[in-house]
């Protein structure tokens, strides 16, 4: 065989990741131009504008607030709306699920899966490209909202943010994107498992509702079944609180909420039940440096990333086992 033929063979074989960026570009274009995404963008935009306007109004009235004013744009709410960070914990899963519940089964229903894989695109590249397209789209929307909040804060408060405030808000943006990646991967699991997009969407929303509403109650019931009912000492109370906290951290919602508190509230030094002896030598109420807050929330970010990888791996295994025919 000639050297030219060998080169052509190698070119046809390519890498298992050949075509990833082609899938990313195509799916991102579909996401950003779809009516579904425009509705979600408008919903998040309206929520951000209303909550930030309420936070700016509250901060103007409270003249005693001097430290970390910009961070309070994310954590200050005005009745009946909660803070913007709390609303993101509610909206980001819905946006991520909307981006992924028909990522795979939509190709099957449109009868385009075999045509796509007939091109020099491997299954690995197709699934990874669809996940990255959803993640980049979500990151683009959240970054635009973050810039909007920072600009509105400068105009409304009249004071530029400090370097630490920018760093903390950027870390909060990163944690929010990773949090969305968890639900994006979950939507892809059900999109791969079920051929009907409606079934995949309902299954994803059911899991989200379970962890949002019911898991807190179940964690308390499970802890009561594990530990004795009679608590006599403070050590036993601390043990029960630790079990409850460990169970709650199975939920990505809890990991996201605690990471948000650690980053946007610099005075946060620990999560959960803390004994007085553990706080000896600590100046209560004084803010932590940015590096210490990152160390405090690093396990939460690592847990969210690990959960995303596990869910994507599950979707990958399910997709590799499926039979695709022309």
C-alpha cells in the first residue's frame, strides 16, 4: 500500500473525539436560536432585574451596610421575592433540564441519529459535544446575567466592587455553572434512557422535586432511625446533626446552597452544627479571606463536579449499549 493510501486511512480513522467541536457549534446554534431558550432567557432576565432592583433599593435605605456591598446584591431579597442567589438555585436546574432532556432521544425521533453517526463522528464525540454545547450555553447565559448584575450594581449603588468582591462573585458564577452541569448530565441520562422527550423531562423534573422538597424531610427521618431517640449529651446532639448534614449533602441543592453561603457571606466559617470549643480563638463575625472561603467551599465544588462526571458516565454507558440502525 502506498504512503498516500496509508495517510488517507489514518485520516479516515481519526481520533475518537473527532467532530466534538462540530457538534458543539451546531447544538449551541440550535439552543441559542430556539424559542424554548429565548423564553428561559427572558424569564431569568426578568427575575434578575426585579431582584437586583429590590436589593439596590434595600441597600440604599440601609446606610449601615458598608462591607461587601456588591455581594449583598446576590444575597439581599425584598418581599415577596427571595435573594437572587436563592432564585438561581431554583431556576438553573430547570434551564439545564430544558437544554438536555431531548439531546439524544430527539435525534432518534427525528431519525437523524444514524445519519450523524455515518459521518466521521464517534458516539463518544457526539455525546460529549451535546453535553458541552448545553454547558457552554448555560455558562453564556449565566455570565451575561452576572455582567448585568455587576453593571446594575455600579449604576445603582454608585460604588465600584473591590477585587475580593469580584473574585467571590466569579467563584459563585463558577459554582453555579457546575451546579447546572449536574442537572444537565441528569437530563442527558434520561434522554438516553427514554425515547420519548416528555418522559425524560418528567423524570428529570421528578428527581429535581425530590431533592428540592422531599429529601430534607427524609434525611431527618433516616437520622432518627439510625441514632437513638433519647439525646442526653451535647456530643450526641452533635453526632445527630452531623448525620443529618451528611445525608443532606447527598443532594446537589444542599451542596450549592452551602457553597453559595461560604462565598457570598464572607463571615461564614463553617457549616452545620459547631461546638463552642471548636470556635475558640476565632473572631466571630469577622470576614474570612477569599482563599479561606474557597478552601471552605472546595469540597462542595468537588462533590458537584464528581456528581456531574458520574452522571455523564452513566449516560455514556447507556448510549454505548444502544443499537442504532439506519
